[in-house]
């Protein structure tokens, strides 16, 4: 999707991802983690975070300086707007294979037009 990423992963699979968006808004791939937590920090620009709670999708717009904590088992997806930059801190009970696709949320978010 044109994003640039730097990943630092420790031996317990915790770590930090720094992501810089492309010139065009793009949704990432919806997913959830069974064990770990993710703390999203918006360092530059704006992102939209979609979470699915009891089948309902909630969209939050976050700007520079905003944070959001994603708890385990929370389906989520992120749209990085033009040249946004985020830091994602993965922590808690981290495991190597703790990325699970959320196809139901993916279908909804990728049809959501970002302006």
C-alpha cells in the first residue's frame, strides 16, 4: 500500500513499528491480536482507526499527539491519511503468531471512503 515501515522486535515479540503513510489514504489490513496490546501514537498528520464492537464499527479520527490503546481480541483497522506517521508499541503478553485477519471488518473499512 505504499507505506514505509521500520520494525524493532524484541526476543519476546514486543516492539515498536514506525509507519509513514504514502501520498494517498490507504486502509491497512483489518486484524486482531489474541494476546498483545497495541498503543498507537500519531506522530504526524492524521489517521482513522476503525474498531468493531459487538458487530458495530466505530470510527475515530486521530491527529498529531493523539493515542489509542487497542486491547486484545479487538478487531481494528487503520487508515493512514496523506503522509501521516505513527508509532505502534506492541506490549503485554506478546507471541510470535498473534496476528489474526478480521475479514468482516476488512470488507467494511475498505468500502469506507476517506476524505
